[in-house]
């Protein structure tokens, strides 16, 4: 069975969707799509009609690249007003020869939810800390081991139901079944998760358009999260204030000419524009970089303060992601602000080297790990739909990028 998965990340600025295939324990990107977002404010849907149209566009782009319809999806939901609790669960092992299987583990985790989730909250993640077999032997993964009883200690993450239903309802109205949900901080961690990071305390900061999500992971487990109302738009506002540009101009100046660190700017580079006051002005790149650097350092400083407020434990890494991290000189600015701890969250996967796909990519990796824990084989596309994609590859021609990927994976 070919294992194909699709996820969608509905941000305030952009929608990112991705379809991948898991093949020989590797993830191959089949298609990506991104479209501007309308109808979202600080990560929350405020206009269902506008966001529905934006989602339609993103899905249409993805389907045109795949050559088949997207009918199932993993959705990233807002984590505003998150609740994080530690719970315990215990079940008897009722399998042949008392071998602990995926279903036993699932039942144990589900039992831990009883009495720990408020009526207006929806569980988005259960992250096991440890298991015990017969109340004695502690293990990280009990799958395949033998015992009469299995108990578990885990972190349960839940968010308001309205956060979930606002996203799920729109996708299902479009005829797309939501098979799993996840929040951005967990997805971001899974995008870079490895055995080294799972031993450390890691801080993640996803800098969005109007907000930044700051999270703390202890040995791969989410323990704290905070959202601050500050993001990349603070740069736009500073540009607008200094040069009297409108919103569209400010964003364009930032994306086309912006440099995060003045060391990387060119003092001889100038750009002429007509601002919102109908004045012809010249913008010097070095001056522009000073404005951007000042605002970014302000954001990074506030993020560091929030990390210190969230935990007094020693942080091994502070990883930053978001669309802003592709700006020239941002990596050097991270080092200036955080020293050796600071890093840009980097994804080195063909097809999504841009870290703005970290959340949608990580959502799929998180889903795959849950399937493995439950010993479940699953795909979002039938063999018939795969055949549709193969036919689409032939129509595209073997010279296309997607055609080459499909040829390598499917034939």
C-alpha cells in the first residue's frame, strides 16, 4: 500500500498545503500549494466566506499538481487558549500471550482522558512521557512487550472546541474529510524531531504575521506554550511609519528589498517609489535594513523574555521559524540575539526547503508517528487515485519536476 498524506496550515498571511508519500521510511514531497489568506486574524477565522475561498484556491492548486482530488487531510488548528495537563492511565492487557499491541496502548492513552478534559475543550494531542508494565518496569515504548497491566503517564493538550470546529467545519463543507488535527507548535517540533532533540529542552518560536507562537519541549514533550501579539507585520508598520507607504507597498518593500541585518545591506543600493502621500521618495537599503533589524531584534528580545517566563530550565536550543526567516541576514541576527542557542528551524527536504512549510510538513510526520504507535496501515489515496496521478504525470511529460518525482517513486 502506498502511503500518501496531505496536510493544510491556515495561517494569517498564507495557506500552505502539502501532499507527500512515505516510502521506505523516507518522505517524498509530491506537491505543495500556497495562497494568500483572507478572513483570518491572529490565527483565528473571523470570516468564513473569505477563508473558504482562500482554502478552495489552495486545494485547487494542489489538485492541479497532483492530477487528482484531495478528499482527506490533516488540519492544523489554532492553539489560542491552550490547556496542557499531565494525566495517568491504566488498562489490563487482554491480548494473546499478554503481548502489548497498538490497540492496548491506544486504550491506555484514551483512558487517561477521563475527567481531565473540560466540555468546551477538544483534545488535539496525547504525548506519552513514559509507560509502566505491571506497575514496575518503566519503558518509553511498550509495543511488543509482555505484561498483564499497562499504565501510562502523558501530557494531554487541548484547545477550545471553537478553534477546531471553525477549521474542520469549513474543510468538511468543501467535501474534504479531516482525519487528524494538530497545533502548530507540535507540528513544528516534529518537522525537526530527532534523537538528539528528544534528549534536550528546546524552545520553538514561530513568527507569524500578527502573532508569534512560543513553545517549550522537554525531551520531545510539549510542556509550555505562549502566544504573543507581535509578528512580521511590526516590520511593515515600521516601514509604513518611516516612508509613509500603504500596507501593500510596505509588504512589497520588505519582501523585495528587505535585509534583516545591516551587515548584509548595500549602502549604494537605492529604490524609488511614490508613497501614499503621492510623494516620490528614495529608499536606501542600508537605512531600510536598520529599521528592519531594530524591529526584528525587538521581536526576538520579547520572545526570549517569554521563554524565560515559561521556564527556568536551561534551554539547549532556541529555534525560530516563520516566513520572515528567509530574509537575508536573519540567521546572523538570530546568533546576535541568542548566541549559540539560536538556530533557524531548517527543513532540508526536496520540494520544501522553505521553512514556511515546517508546520504542514511536521503535521504529517506527527500523524505518521501516531499510526506507527498504533500499528496502523493507512493512506489518504486509493490505488485508483494513484493511477490518476500517474496518468497526470504522462500528460505533464517526463521533463516536469513532478513527473520526475512520480517516476522515481511510483514506477
